[in-house]
């Protein structure tokens, strides 16, 4: 079947860009282009173009594989956003994309693109591991082979911070102002993290460059929110039947979308406020609410759901016991929040449950379970530590942590084996192999300082609660263990 492209766009029934794509300038480079960016930030930039401000085309960059390049470049950067809400489905072709580069294939081309005078913003979705920061110290992992290679020769970068440093160096050399670096990863203090990595690498390469970036650059904190399940082949086939062309780059999402950005920029930007983006002086309260309510519950119910045989999130929360567990976890997490003005926690929780229950998304529990070692600290452990410090109970939070530990075994309750998809999977497997009791397994996993802060791992109340939860999972199974927590 013919692919979606500029030549076939007019015949598709989806909503289409009404602006002149040929007149669009590339004002944004996005590192780590994937489904989430295409369903979230790229839509905002597409809205900016639709408003008549044609400075905000987006050049995507993959820092690993050519997969997204091969999806989008044959389609002239076009792809369809499919918004699903129950039985309703809305199709919109996003035209902001200006193509995709593959960093490892031609690092110099990507650096040159980022250094172009038209580029004012660089956004990133590279996941926590892409920042190359030690989880325990926050320092750049200079022993990482790719970081070491960047420090030895920044002209051919391999890492996300390396590409930012190389492009900023190139801009400084020709008298251009730095671009604004906007992390869109689901991490606390994401702006501070990428700033720390960039400045440390720059300082090791050229101290004057580091001083210039520190003084002139901007790395605003952000909070981003939209559920974007992985696209599966059946989605592509179904869409082709609806629009008459094949779209290998399509993405699907829920109707809800939110972007909060710290009002700190180094140069031009779209009129974000007019585009529905919230600009604020304090992102942290919004960030904490999302991480501890949406993401914390998402992870916990996904581990419990996947262990007990629920393939999708909506199926898990359709189980009244697991739904009650989510509410219990929210009851605990809510006490650790300082809600910003405009955020009604009760209404937010009600809205979150409706989002989790959206069966049209088909959001796989195993997708959310990926990279859990990178997610656990901010989603579950930070709130846990705060409740313990306040002398409060942590039964629901502890069960979420224990469910992650159970997931590391690579076996569901029905005996189905699976591959644990996590950067620390080899290490967790090694630790579990050396433990012959449930208590020993918990104790072994708690030695992972990259996941568990030493003070928390040594807290007797935490150890007791997580061990009890793990034993409950082993004895009763995920659903019954969740029921015992909610009684």
C-alpha cells in the first residue's frame, strides 16, 4: 500500500496541516525521537505552526537506531496522531516534522543542525539512562565508554549531553546565542539533571565554554503528561484501512495532555501559554503530583497486574481489588504532596482513574514495567521516605516496591517466563541467584544503591514493610496481597 506523504496527504480523511509546510523553518531539534515526543511536544509545535508562527518545525534525531528515521523520512516527516477515548477516535496528521537524523551514522550532521541559527530549542526524551549520570551521586559517569569517547573527541559525540555540548561549542565559536535545552523526560528535576551533565562535560572539555553555558544558557524544569501506549502492527493495519495509505510512524494517545515548563528561556520560544502550555516559576509541585500519583500508581498496578495475568492497565483497574489498591496507594502518596494553586487533588485522582480505565488505549502493563530500576526512586521511593520520616504507614507503597522486586524474577504467577527489560536486569538476576529465601531476596535487592538510597535501605521500618509485602505476594499472589493492603 502507498505510504503517507506530502503527495498522498490530500486524499486522507484525517485532519491535516493547513499551513505551508514548505515555508516552515526548523526551530527545534529533538533528541531521542519516539512515540511520546510525537504524541506530545511535537503536537504543541504543530499547533504553533498552525497559529501562523512558522519558526517551529521539528528535526528529530535518534541516538541509537534508524527505526524512526525509516518510518518517517519516506513519509516526508508526516504521521498520524490517533486519539482514542472509549469508542471515539480522532485522527490528525502532524506536519511539524522536518525529518529524522541518526546520530551514530553522522554525528557531525546532527551537531551542525543543532548549531544552525534558526534553532532556538533542543528538546530531549532519552530516558534517565540517556543522561549518563550516576544515580547515587548525580555526577557524569566518566567511566562510561561513550562518555569517555565524548570527552576524548567531542567532534563526534555519542551521548545526548555530548551532542548538546558539541552544538553549544559550535554556536559559541560563531557568536550565536545558546539554545534552550528542555528535558521532556519523566524525571524529577529534569532540567537540573541535563544542565549538570552538560556543564560537567563542557568543563572537562573547555572551562570557558562551561562558564558561557552556565551564564547564557537555559535548562528549564518541566512536567509532561500524556499516556502514549506503544504502537503495535494491528494499529498500523487498522489505520491504513481508515485513511487509505500506510502510516508506519503513527502514534496513539489519550485525549488528556499537559505540559508545564519553568519560565526560563535563553532565546525565542513559541507563545506557549496561547498553546495551552502552563508556564510557571515552580514546576516541582506539579512534578511531584504526577510522579507520585499517576506514575507511581501506574508502575505499582502494572507490576501487580502483569504478575497476576492482566495484559493491559484498563483490565487491571477493572479488577475491584486492584482498583481499591490504587486508591490506597494514592491515599498514602497524597500526604507527601504540596499541591500548586490550580491543582485539585481529589479531581485529579478521579481523572486519573478514568484515564487508567480507558480501554481504547490498550496500554500494556509490561510496557510500563520496563526500566523499573530507573523509575522506582522518583515514583515510589521518594514518597515512601517522606512518609516514614513523618512516622506514617507505607503498606500500599511497600507492596508496589515489592511487586517490582517480584518482577525481577522473570516469572508470572502462572509460571510464564519473560525477559526483564531493565538496564539493571543482569545485576538483579545475579543478586536473586545468590538468595535462597524471600527474606534474602529482598535483602539482596535492597543493596542496589542505584535504586535504593542507603538510608532508606537501612531503615528497619522500610525493610520490614517491604519484606512483609514480598512474603504476601509469594504466599497469596498479587490480587490477594493487594486486598490485604486495602482492608
